C-alpha cells in the first residue's frame, strides 16, 4: 500500500478563496483523522471519522471549515472563505478500528493563505 | 477533553548520550500512548507505543515507560545518533480520539 495520500502537497491561495484538501486513507482502515499543525498550537485534531461517519468535530475552528468522507477511500477538508490565519500544514491520518491502534500519517498539505 | 503536556520543548544532547522526553495526560480513561517522530517536511511516524496494561516497553535503543497512577509517560532514547534529530510527539488516545503533546525538538550533536 502507498500509505495515506494527500493532495496537493502545497497550496497557495488568496484570502477569501475556497480551499479543498484531499486525502486517500490506507485501504482497509476504518478511521480517518484531520490534524492541523502550526508552530503556535502544535498538532491539533480537527475532526475524525469512523466508518465514514464524523464522530467528533469539536476541533474544527469555525464554520468556515467543513470535512466530508463520502466513501471509505476519500475525504476532503474544505475552508471557505480562507483567511491568512488558516496557514498551516494539514495532515490526514488513518487507522484501523475498533480501539487502540497506530495512526498512519500522510505527508501533509502546506497551506499558505496570502 | 484530554490534555497532553510535553517537556522539554527542545533538547540537545551529544551523540552517544541518552535523551528523555516526558509527557503527562489528564484523562485517566486514556488507554493508548504512542510516540511519533517527525522529520522535516514529513508527516509524523510511529516509533513506539504502549498500552495502559503495560508499564514499560523497549525496542532496541528506544523505551517507553507508563505510570498510570501519576498519569505520565516517558520516552527514553539511549546511545543517541545524529539521525535521531527530529521533533518527537507524545500522544494519548481514548478509542481513536488521539491528542498530541506540543512536541520536543531533539538535536543530537556529532
């Protein structure tokens, strides 16, 4: 398996534009996570899905952020409208369920909002 | 929710010395404690993990200890090498809800 695949690797956009980040989890993994990493706040859990269903989105910073998982092999994180403070590296990770297993991370998407 | 604190934020050691990173967690229901290593430009990768029914686990030069009563766990790296230089994250998890510490930037000087 190629691991967790995220696209794009880098994204530069202007403030106010819509941004969509994409993730393909490892085949057979039932849980998917979106994290945001910044120098100030470290790794923050934004949302996670079990069997394509959002379980906890309490980490989503505000209504401008939304995430979907239409099927077991694809998820998106959308920011609309984007703001400069959204600039960060966004990671997607996946793991098997239930219970206590390793999360495998993608390479991340570096988002810059100017 | 779970809160994980990690210390120190930076750590510099000489090659061959040991490095210790410590974490505390707040939720006694946490039952899985992984440690991740993140190299520049890459996603975090698991290096070792421990579950709440185990007090200590070792894998070659890396060991992790867990004290459930005190709610803290530690990463020990012995005989450090320059390639150990990276950012290390601890995490505490309850049923896949995984929260990370702020990270420790480890520098191993040759």
